DNA sequence: TCTGGGGTCCTAGGACCC
DNA sequence: TCTGGGGTCCTAGGACCC
């Protein structure tokens, strides 16, 4: 064995980010709410303890909030992204390779420590360093494969030390025997009952199941998962972030919207945001999908989407907005109260590897378009994302969602920087 | 009253071709 | 009554993740 896999997982990440700047709330149950303050997306340790479930709609836990005086935050993604980057930069120092798996998780491979060096000590050092430098508590699971590292991290969360290694076969098997299949990374709510119907109840059962049979009854991912449980690496560490296949921007509205003009404003705004992201990854879109929906919990319900191919690939926001609005016009039906619109860019390419039209030598936007996009980007970068916008995004924006409880942008906006009074 | 947002991958089946 | 076989490509839908 030459390398081991570590899974580093930030504990209650969004809640931990909020607590960083509000040490006065330590020990109290803290929750972070989804974009529209609709449901719970993160819970502090204390919030978990009083029984607030992940994903719970806010209105179903009113009684808990009142009884236990729960502290609520709207989600503050600029802050979480910034803290995440800092955590990842610290982790990088310890790794021979790192895959940033999500905003709060990373897989690391490290050379197998020399005889006598305890891998757990190294993990503890990593944990201490992140805690000291960034202030975010993490759990660390260690094993031979990504899937087993995930299993180890479940154990790590139960430990006071926050770290756990699964290296010896005996120990691995006894842990897998106690693990329900639904807890395995890659096995969800649908696959678990199906596996159970074939007599596969625990992770150890899955590991021991014949792979040909698994392939026949399920798919290749389930086979790979079973192999990983058997210490055979089947999911590679992906160090280089993949170029995206699609980019989406959509939001629920603060209150239902009926007028087309307001939907147009919202869609323009989301398209601009998605275009900004497209610009940042250095890509162009070959097609866009526009979708809209009324509240799925109330009648009359209407949802629709439309695909609009683009004659020429582009990242020029006005073109994307114009096409998007055309699509919206097609699928809009008067008389409904809409809850959400959104846009997805598909058929993405890198601007550097562009399929050229017959007479192009190199992909580039017309000079003036390019200058405009660059300028808007620079202004946003320097003065904040609200410093400039397209007129079609509207001024009053009554469709904007609720974010009543958002904390300041402590680390990404000068006006919001933390002040300390002595 | 109130229920998020953004992704990826796999497979089956249809369309189409020779 | 008879009604091929094999291959590719695309898409919708299902499943998963955080």
C-alpha cells in the first residue's frame, strides 16, 4: 500500500461559518436556511441534538425554534465560499493530491506514512491546523478508497478526536457490518430498498455480493461502490476540476408572480448571473433552456421548459438574455402565479477549444461586445456584484427572494468587514 | 401563510443507417 | 404466412451527491 485516502469534511459547515463571526452564539442551537428562508440546510451540533432534521421546512419546526430559542440565519454563500477557499488552501499543504469535492469536503491522498508514524497523528495535526488557522472544525476519515474514507468519516464524527482510520481488514469488516446500505456513499433512498429486496442489508453484504449479479441487477456505479468497499479503488481522485457541462441559475420568488414583465426581469437577472459564471470558467454556450413553474404544492399547477439552440456559441449576456426572453414568452401562460423561473446553459465549450464557423480563424466576440463584457466583469469585481447591471433586470425587483436573516458579508465586502470595539 | 439550488452520471429505448 | 441483424447516436428519465 503506497497511499491512503483522507476525506476531510467540515462539520455543520454553514453553521460553523456563521459562528466564526458570532462567538457569542456558541452553545446555542444555530440553523442556516435555504435561499428563500424556506427550509433548513445546515444545523449546528446543538440544533441536531434537539431534533431539527436536515431539509425540514421552516414551518414544520416552529415549535422547536420557540422552545429552544434557535438562532436562524439566511444563507450567505459569498461568505461560505470564501471560508471554503481558505480551508482548502490550508489542506493543500498536507496533500500530494487534493480533490475539492464540494464546498465543505475534500479528498486528499498522502504518501503512506513511514513505519512508526501514526496516520491518526497526522490527521489530528491537519485538524488542529484548520481549526487554528481558519476556525472551522473538521472530521477526517482515512482508508484505502474514497468510499471507505467516507465510511471512516461517519465514525470520525462520533469520536471526540474527530478522526478515524479504517486500515485493517478486520476492523473494516466489523464497521461495514454495522453500516446500513443506505448510509453508503452512492446508495440512496431508491437503491437501498431494492438492494434489501435482494438480501443486501449492510455494507458488508454489498461488499460480498457477486459483482456480475450487481451489474445485471443495478449498474456500473453500484459495482464500483462494492469494489471500493472491498478496498479496490474504483473512483479516481479528480484533481483538476472538470469543465462544467451545464450552468444553471434559478430562484424561488419571495412571493408568487403573475405578470410577464416581472418574470422577464427575474429571468434577465438570472441569465446575467449565469453568464457571469460562464465568463469566469472561460466558456461559451451552444444552447439555453428556460423553465418556469408555479408552486408545486398548490393548484392550479403549471410547469414548462423550452430549449433554444444558438446559431453561434457565445457568452455575450445580451444575446443570451434576448434568446432566454424569447423562450420565456413561448412558455408563459397568463393566469398562473409563478414560484420560480430559471435558465440553464448547455452544450458548453471552452473558448480556447472552439469549434469555429467556416470563416473564423479564432473564436472571439466582436470587439465591442468583448470590451463590454470585460468592463462589466471588472466593475463587479472591484465594486461588488451589485455595482452594475443590465436595465432589463429591473430596478425594484419585487420578485427577489426573502433573505431576512442574512449575516453581513464579513470577508467579501469592505462595508461589512468585522469591526471590533475595545 | 411557509417546502432550495446546482450539479453529474447511467441506462433504456427510439431513431436512423447500412 | 412471411417480416434481419448490427451498430451508433440522442434523449428522457431516474438515480445520486452536497
